[in-house]
């Protein structure tokens, strides 16, 4: 239970990523709560100048809350690969450079790991999710989810987005991109973080 914060009917999602929006609203469905993308309010992306997932998530949430007047949810998430000393990390969405597509990023990741044996291909998705009741909220809720796996040698599956086609989930014995949405939402870093956030607000 979090004192002073309750579950609003509508929040702005500080992202234009349709994959994130879809996953978050699938989890929120049935709770009487809806996340609206900041693009619905013509809000531009915040400049991600932080050096950690949590710093960037706070920057994004505060920016969206200030621009819309609504409570805001933001997440900063990415892939940490042990053989790359935690890269691509906070740069996951632009690993292959500014304007990189998911396919570009995956291609660069696989090239970076081409000589790494199976035992060294361990990785995890991290998600830091922030809830701000308003732009000046001095105590944002901060929730973290971590999803362990390893990197495949080639893409597999058509679901999900980002690095999902090359992220192998041991307990399901397949790539994240082969998981049905309801299974991914239960297991994923984002699902874990959002579940913690909803528990804190309820």
C-alpha cells in the first residue's frame, strides 16, 4: 500500500512505442484503467540524458505529466548482455545508431556475439517503471522487473518487438517472440514491473 497515491482511470504513457502501449494496456485491461500514449497529446519525446534506466524513466514521466496534466507512467527498459559488459543497456533502442530499426539492432547484437559460445550468451531484460501522480511529484513510485535468458544465434518467432526474436526464455524453451501475449505479459520484465506498480497503488 502506498500512502497518497491511488489508481487513476487514465494515465499518460510517456512513450510513443506502440509495442509498449499494447503490452501495458493488455495488463491494465479489466482494472478500469487506460494508458494513453503521449502522442495523443502531441507530446514529444523527452531527452534521455540520464545514465541509468531509473534516471531516464523519471525524466520521461515528469516530461509527460507536465505537458498533459495527467498522472504519468514511464518505463525505461533494455537488454543487458553479460559478454558485452551490460551493453546495450540504456542504449538498447539505438544500439545500431540514431534511427535504428529493431532489425538493425538485432543484427548488430548478433554480430557482436558471433564468436561467443552458448555458455557466455547470458542476458536479461531490465525494466524500471515509474508512476508520477503529477509533474512535481517528489516521491515517484519506482518498480523494477528483471527477465533472465540468453541470446540466440538467429531470430525466431513473429510476436513481440525489439530483441524478442533473439531472447531465449529457458523456462518456455523458446524465443520471447514465440510466446503468446498473455504468457509474455506474465513473465516479462515489463509485466513484472507493472504488476509491482499496480500492487503498490491498490
